[in-house]
C-alpha cells in the first residue's frame, strides 16, 4: 500500500476542479464526515455530485484532477465509470489514505487503507484552513490549486519519513477502528463486521475499546451517531425519521429514546434550543 500511494503521487501536479461547500442539503446516500478530504483521480473518470456553493453540481473528474471537500461538506459518487483514485483524509492526529480501484464489471476490486500519525508541528492545519476559507467561492482558483498540491507534497514527505509514533499497536488499531466507525456510522456496523474488516475477533474489538478507550464498542457507535444527529438537527430541516435513518438508527422511536437518555432532551427540543 505504501508503494502504491507513493508511486502514484510522486511528481503528481494535479488540477483542482472544485472546492466544495456545505450550503445545500445533502441528498440520500451522500458521504459526509467531519474530516477534510482530498480526492485524487489516477486513472479513468470519477463522477460525483457535490455542493459547489451555487447548488448541487455534477462533476466528472478525469486523470490528473482532484476535488477538495472540507469537513462536514458532502459528496455523492455515482460509481458509473471505471477509475483508480486516492482519497486522503486529514484527521487531528493522523492522515488516512484510501486507494480505490473501481470497475463497471466487478465493482470495487481493490480498496486499501493506510494511516500515518501526524508530527507535533501542525503546519498542515494552516493549509487546510486556507482551503476551507475558499469553500464560499463558486469555483476554485490558482491559489487553491497550489494549496491542494502542497497537501500532496506534505503527504509524500510523511510517507517517505513517517513519524516514529510511541503509541502501541493496540492503540493504533483502536484509532483506526474509531475512524472506520466515524466514516461508516450510517451503516449496520456491528462488532463482527468491524472485526472482519480488521482481521481480528469480535472479542478483541470489545477488548480494544474497553482498554484503549474505556468505553464499550456499542456505546462508542452510539456516541458517533448522536454527534452526527446533533449536527443534522442544527444544520438541516430533515424530519426525525430521516435523521434517524441517515445516522444508522433503524427505528425512529429507539433513536428518540436514546437521544433523550444521552442528552436529557428530545431531538425536537434540542433542535429548538439550538436555534
């Protein structure tokens, strides 16, 4: 995985097609997380719907092009054409890489993930902040393109000289599982499915969350889902049924009970108080 990403991004000087916004309501099936993302097309074409300030926009990214998606902005890939791409996710403590190969015949034939710890120097934050400030523009500009390419150079340096982290393998695995939950909270992510994803037993998943996070796995999933529900209640006019569905709760009444139990307010009461 390290070789794939490094070879793919070396000498890459891409064209920034868009810096997404977060003004319009995300459609059903949209991908929305609280991380900044840079999506880079290596081969083929990548169709997606994004919020480009002036409303929803259909983009077709080709080889050598990229799109920047700020934290809590959304995108919705259509996955109709074959492509290879790298999605870079910028977290507070680490950078995550997803190498994706998609074919129209077999769907996702290669999806690999890799994460690297960030150094204590957070110069990266200033580059991300500058790009986020440009999300109110309807189209990207020259400065945005230079900043996006600077992110790629930063990632290459990180790949070539990874931070020698002092955290244990267990904590690394726990952090990776937390990010996975934050990316997939809207799905039916059980201990078993997470265990299968990371090649461990479901008992080991429970043990990691208890030891490294002092929390039960199910409680952490609930925390992430409720945190997203609070954001949606403040940001959008979705009905409670829609919020429950988008946050991974199969039953609206159960969602309301859990929300009241954890926050002391009903979802409707929270929304009124958040105005």
